């Protein structure tokens, strides 16, 4: 786990409860995702998001303290949707071993990269190397205490259940973090090579992670 020496992204200011608030909250995140595809994270502004969502800028700031909080909320929604989709695939494929888990996890990520608005710019963290103005540290959008990939690894560990519970918990988490970092790097390369993801690199990503997990006693 990582220690933080600087402020984390602030929490959502007000969690929507009523149907009208939920609808506005979702519309703001949808607008943010659409604008990310059009202008990128660096040029994105809260004013443009509010205009696209057709809400007063004050309404946006009722939910989000600023651009960083907005991006953090969208990244969190992306991760929640990804895990829901992956969970459904895993349930349909049961029983599941590490190799099947790996293939389905990669396939769902690729599917969202190809089809979900804004996901090419912001999946579970910002895809580009530059940190936009108004964002202190994009590595901690999902969780104030750990980097984005560690936060994703924790969620995948929980989703995998018994697949990733054998042995020392620290070793299991290290295994998942390494696998996720490797997959992240190869998939970024795949989508640099082709807007839809280079199929050969996607296949290599699966092979790389399957091979690595097969060597780990905690993931068998």
C-alpha cells in the first residue's frame, strides 16, 4: 500500500439520493465522458461539462468540488461497470480458473475501451501521460490511500474469490499488482497501435498474464 504525502482527490460533495439528483449526477458524468473523447482531459473544463449536461454550474459544484473530483467519480463509475460486466461473464463461464479469469478480464476491458464513451481517455485512471490542470495527482483517482492499479487489484481479488485467497495475502496482492501493471502496459501499447486495439498485442497480453499467474502458487 502507498502512503500519500499530498492531498487526495476530495470526495463527492453530496451523494445524490433522490431520483432527480441521481439523473442529474449521471448526466454530468455522461457529459464528462463525451467531452473527454472530443477535447481530451487537458482541455476539459467543468463549465463545458455543465453546459453539455444542461445543468447550472452551481449544480455541478453541489456534487463535485472541481475537475479532479469529477474525473475521480467517472473513473469510479467505469470501474464499477467493468466489474459488473466481468462478474456476469464469470458467472456464465463457471467454473473459472486463473486462465479463464485473465482472458475474460482482458476481453471486458478491451470491449469497454472500444465502446464506452470517454473510456479511451479515462478508464480507471487517465490514459495519457500528462496531468491536466486542476488535477493534483491522477494516480490516486480511485482511492486516497493506494494508486489506481492497486485499487483495481483489490477489487479484482475480491471478485475472484477463492482464486486469489491461497497463501500469504501480501504475496497474493503483489502477484495481482504485477499482473495488472503488465497488462496495463501491454494494452496501452495495443491501443496506441490501433484505435480498436491491436489484436496480436491483446492476445500477447492474455498470454503474458496467464503465464505469469501460472507460476504463482497463490493463483492456481
